C-alpha cells in the first residue's frame, strides 16, 4: 500500500481556482478523475487523514502515485473537461454509465444514401439515429410493421438491397407496398430520404401534425371523388393511431422530458431513465453500476444521491450529444426538462451546460406534485426492482470471482491476488500459419480492448515452428518494451519523475500510458512444463521478476509452476480452476479465430500466385474489389481491368490461370 504523502504536492502549489484533476498509478494509468470548485481545498482533503476516508477512496489514494490538475475559468468548463477525461481514460475508480447493450432499439442509418430501418443491439454509432430502447424486439417489429404501411422505407440489409438492384426486381415488401423499392428506382434518393425523415419525425413526437396532414389529404381525395386513394389514406391514419395506442400517455401533450431515478445499496446503484416525448413514454433505459465510494464527491454535492445525479447527467448527456445525428439535432437527445430525485450542488452550471448543448433552455428540477411526481415514483420503483433483480443474478457471480482470485493466490502462494491475468495460446496447422493470441482478464472479467494477435515467425528450413519456441517468442515480444521502460526508469533523475512524459511506460508525445506498459500479476501459458520453462526463461533474460508464470495443461487440467517437478492440482470444482479454464479457453478461441482468418486469406490468394507479374498488392486489390476468387473467375476482361493497376494482358493471364484445368 503506497503512502499518499510520497506524492502530495508541496504546500501552496495547488491553485485555488476551479479545475479538473486526475490521479495516476505507478504505471501511469489514470485511475480517477474529478472536478472541484477549489482545487486546493479539494486535493488537500485527500491527504489530510487517509484512515478517515471512505474505504474505496482510501484504496484509490493508496493505489495512486501522482496527481495532476488543469485549471479552467468556469465550472461549466470543468464539467465538460471532466466528462472528456472520463471518456478518454476510463478510470477504474470512476462510475461509468456505459450505454445499455441489452435492450433492442430501432435504428435508422441516416449516413447511408438510402437509409435503412432495422432492429439493433449494440454500441451506438455516429450517423445512426436510435429510437427506444424497447422491452422486447417483437415490440419494435410490431410497431415497424404498422408504420411501414405509411412510411415505406427500406428495411433490407445492404446485401439484399444490392442483389435486387442487380436483378431489377423488388423483394416481397416492394410488391405489397411496405417498401418504396428504391433498389429498382421506384423512388429517387431524395424521395426515399423524405419518407425516412417523416418516419423519424413521427417517432420523435410529431404525431398529431402527421395524423392531421393525412386526414386533410384523405378529405381532399374524397372531395375529388378519388375514393381509392381516400380509402388508402384512411387505412394509413388507422395504422398511425394503432401505433400511438401502444405508447402510454403519461404527461400533457407537448411535454418533452427525461425522468431519472436511482436505487442504491452500500456498493451499487441502479439508475432508470424514462424518455417522454410529446407526453408519451418513447423509451426506457437502465444501468446498474458500482458506486465510486468517493466521500469527497459526496461532501461537495451534500448527499450521495446528489453526487450520483451529477455523475449521471454529465456522462449520459455528454455521450448522447456526441452520438447525435450528423445534422446536429442535439435537441433530440437533450429534452426541455430533466426531472431528477435530487439537485446536485452545481445544478445551475449543469443546466447551463445542457442548455448550451440543446441550443435552448433546459430545466433541471425535482417534481413536486401531479402527474410528473407520479411518473417519478414509477421510475423509482423500476430502479428498485432493477437493483433487486441484479443482486439476485450477480450475487453468486461476484462472490465466485472474488473467491477464485483468492484461491489462485493461495494455491500458487502469490504475494497478492492476480487482479490482472494474461494468457497466451498458439494455433497452427501442422506447424504452418502459426499465430498466437494474448487475452487479458482484469478482476476476473475479460478486458477485450487489450486482446492482441501475434503472427509467429516460422523457423528456417522446414518452414515450421514448435509451440515452445512460439511461446518464447510471444513472451519476449510482450515483455521487451516493459523491460526497456524499466531500464529507462533507472536512468531518470528523481526530480524528473514528476513530469508525466518522463515516467516509464508513458508516451512522451501524448502523456498517456503505452499499450501493455504495465505487467500482469499472473502470466498463463497453454501447455505443460516445457512451455512454462520457456516463458520463465525469457522473463529471467529480460530481468522481470514480479510476474508469476504458470501453465495449464489440457489433458488433466494440471497447473505447472516453473522449476517444480510436479504440477499443482486444484480441486476439479474449485472457482480458481474454473477461472483459469475460462481464461485459457478464451485465449484458445481468440487464437483459432485469427488463425482461420489468416489461413482463409492465404488460401484465397494462392489461386492467383501462379499469375506472372501479379504481385501481392495487386492480388489483394483484385480480391478486395470482387470479394472472392470465384467472382474474379466469372468476370470479364473489362471488369478486371477496371481495378486500378490491372492491365489487359494481366487480366487475360488472371482468367487463364483461374480457368485452366
């Protein structure tokens, strides 16, 4: 446990102005970001009495090894900078409200020439507009099926759209008038985009205007004795009304508001948000997160609830505004009114920040009576129910992960629990196309952003490489930079360490930690004693002594330790062995996936290897342009020569090679 006094700034050096600060650990990673009205007052409170802090805050300041700050002119700027840094560094001690990826949404790809409507789950992307989330995917499809009668936009994938464009016939939806068939030119690009924009307007709350317009057109058609068109418009109005009936009216017409509520316990917080547009609930989202436990944040915000509200508002609306559609219509995601259970200390500054994003006034307040109060209570009940369900689902999982890490520490006699585990696996076919994977688990969970692939250099002569040599090569490539950084750290003068760019593992140009600039607590190789010995030998050569190495053999699930004649046998039903198996299996899956893709590319290009004068660059260009060797084989000379760099003689040689018996 580090002593915060070792990196405490000198008295009087911290400014009294508002600003944003960040704590870094010994490896240069940002572990916490916060803001303060007075940097001096706030930061000094971290170093006053460590043992009086909240346990998680105490863990943060004892994990950190440095603190930095940036002075800003206003508290609104501090809000924006704090959000940007949390998004950029993803600090482990900050609460992170990541976008919900479990609920389905209705996505509209406005960035495409012919926008598409479809059901989607996953991370939000720029250029795509989302409606929802909905409780069930069938609810989206049911609503979409009703609205396609009125707004016949395309719902097919790009592959289906391209195929029907080539054959010149629309799909079934085009024949039953639930698609305007832009694939065959029934409508122009502008006409189809207008259909999609009308669809978005309807779902975003402009419902009454749309219904009245259709009714007016229906009466005009009836007066002109165009009864067939009038009947179609009548059915369209009925379809819109049925879609509206599926959305409950909770507030007065024209009300645009987000209603937010929290439910908490000692360790976690559940948040629910209802999106009300034009008085109707258009969507609902929910998160359950670990609380940061920073008592200093609570002190500045008066209560824990106020601190949670502040953290959620800055992160949620900051990300939603960043992901707004490319037309800049941020008013879609930032409503005129935000109803919260408690106002944070800087509610006025947050209101100004939201108003700036929206471009008009945003009211941030607590509902006191009437329909808004009743809806807030409903959202609160949803949050409490979500937290209860989450605790039922995760209680065993959280306990098992903690128990697994503790059991691994005890079984291997480690100094501390292996909070970061890295595992390497080799994949090949009879020694050819050798690749390796490196997967990372932190706190017992996969950290996929840190996964890595390696292409292994094959041995000279027979073109093959063995697993032991491959393990040694990957280990050397993984830890070589770490060894260099540590050598540089020895040469740095003590007074230079305060500069972020001077610390080992920190990129001098960006001031951020380099990838894998810090070691794992436990390094796992897929194999037995020979593989473990190879990895341990490389670490000894590099002078790295603080990384434990083990091997997990598949046959009997034995755990091999360097220098030991006999393996460590863990109980078959132990949480420790189960976690190690998950890590090993994930590394195997990741290696197999990469190996298949590499082998597929090699086998695809091999059919063109015999063409004289066709190098790797032009082979790649051909396969990329046509998509497969089979399509190149069916292409004409003119089509092949349309690829940049391919001439007539080369095109003839390609066809001759592919069509030769």
